[in-house]
C-alpha cells in the first residue's frame, strides 16, 4: 500500500478551493457597488478556477439547484444573486492556498490560473468555431479541468515529488507515474471533488476524461475532446505549464473523431493568443487582478 | 555610445527587465537592460546580440510559417519567417553590426506521441535551422526541443542568457 495520502484523504483535505487572494478585493468592490451587472461579475469570476469552482458548487447545491444543474458561470451568477455571491467571496477570502508556495508541479505563483485561463479561452473558441458544444460550458469546463491537480499539489506534494523522479523514465507519461506512486491520478481527484460538490455531469466528465477522451464512454464526448484539444493548445503556447505539462499524450484518434486537423488547430492559435493578451500581461499578471 | 532606444509592439518594463509577450519582439541599445520572455512552450525565443555595442534583441515567435495564416491579423513577430527578418532589420537599424551578431535559440518543446497533431515545436526548430542558415546568422546556442517550458532572460551587456525551467536550477547559455 502506498505511504502517500489516499484519494479520499486528499479529497477531504481540499474540500473547499479558495480563489486567488488578489481577485477578491475587486469582486468585493463590485458586489458592494450600487450598479453591479451580471456581466461585470462574470468577467471577474471567469478568471479564477478556484472561485469559478466555488460559484458552480454553490449554484448546484441542494439549496439553489432546484431541478436543474447549472453548467455555466453566467447561469450560476443569475441563480445565486449578489447576496449569496458576496457571502461566498467573504468565505473564499479565508482560504489561503495560493498565498502559500504550491509544490509538486513546479508551478510559479499564478501558473495554474494562467494555464486554466488559456484552456478555457481555447475551449470557448473551438466550441464557437465548430458549433459542437456550448461555448459557455466549454469555457467553464476548461477553467476547472485541473482542479484535481490543485488539490493534489496542496494535499500531497511529497507524493508528487516521488512522481517527478519517475518521469520520463520509467514512465514517459506523468499520469501513469501518478498512478504508480499514488494509486490514483489528478483526474481521479477532480472526479471525486466535482462529484462531491454536485457539479453537472458534463463538467465531471471533462475533468475525468480530458486526458484521453477516446478511452472513455462520455455522454459529452465532443465537449471532452474540445477541452483535450484546448489543453494541448494551451500547453503548446506555454501558459502556466509546469513540470508535468509536456508529459501529456495527445489523443489523435479523438481529435480526428471531431474532424480536427493540425492545420485547423494551428489556425486557431493566433486568435487565442490575441484573447489571452487581453487577459494576461506579458509578464504573466492577470489583468483583472491588477 | 548611442542613446538607449527600444523598439517593440508592446512591452512591460519592470525591474526584472523588458518583458516580451507571445508573438512580440524587443530591441534595446541600453547595455544595462535585461530582455525577458516567459514560458516559451513550443514557441521559440530567439536572441540576437552585438557584444561590441551591447545591443540586444529578443523575439518570441509562435509558429513557423505566416503563409498558412494569411487570414489572421498581421503580426510579424507571431511567425518565424516574418519575425526573424524583422528582428534582424531592427537590430541593424539600431546600430548593430551584422558581422558581430550572435544568435541563440530556445524553446520548441514537444508534446508526447504527436505524429499528426501538435508538432509545432519540431516544426519551429526545423524551420529555424533553415532560416538562420539562409540569413547567415551565427547561432551559438540551440537550447531546444525536449519536454520543458523555458523562461529566458538575456543580459544586454554580456549576451548571456539565463534559462529557467520548472522545478530545476537556473542555468546560463
């Protein structure tokens, strides 16, 4: 049996995902202003995987969910209203994950945020251009696709240090080394966390299967493949890519399944970079946080 | 000594140096300047340096061939075939001697098992070998390929480039 934290322990330890500390003052100012719009709130929340996860989680809780799951951030904001959002922001402020150095994936501060943002932007772009998935859902799925990595880095960094030693030899794929050392991988953590939080099936399937879409039997296969393609693009562009990033296998069968081609995906990249330029400065600062 | 001058589409000057974004470039004649670009991924970071005049330039390009992307907004630094000639011209316009120029190439990381898709790193490196030869550039360093995300900082005084990759000690090339 592994001496490292079990999957259930990791999930228990990371039951709440706090957002980046810098995002909260701006969100608080908006929430306490007299004329806040849903669009203004959305523009802030969409920049942070931790806060987006918290908002979705609350919108899908028993109290707010009614009979319908909430898949996009804009719908979640409408469902919650400013009072609940304000409460959530205060609660999130207590969290301090991202104030601490996060070990395990070689991340610099803010790397996960930048990477997740790029995956979200690319997923939204591919959904819009292909018409194969809802762009708002694709953006949200991209933003929270690696929430399990954040949890693992926080709760089991010692285990990840051992994982690192086994990549690329004997394990050329990071996920396989995680399974060998820990007995589970970051996608398993994502699945458990998102299930526990009652998030919609589509978002859970993406976080669970985006690494190799063609191996699963997802009901939301186009969405999962789009996030896989978006993940590959974001990795190629380098935004927030840690030590594990390039030890990720491209699922070419899945990309071909949606008739994506190398040329078409490359052609998307300039537009994705233009969009990222509006969100992140050249030195990596997320614009809305400054 | 020439007046410090800077040419760039967009940059952020901070204590850590002139920061070059994706698909952008900068040239500086200030010997005390440091030129920086973050997280190259499969992109290439190409430095040109004139050691006698302490003039340096840095290009962060994304893709090899602008001809395949004719519909996109014109942004020469996005592509190798338009960005590198522009960097060279800007260096010469800033007073660098062509014969003294030293070139270093970084980045071009490659995803696993990418036979048909996402071979951008390899394509960038291959095209860069050809173009630097065609331009008769003297390339001293090829710190390329592999599966690492590189951040680079060039000292305009020495031309030395500090390379940082996740979870590893920084090194100089």
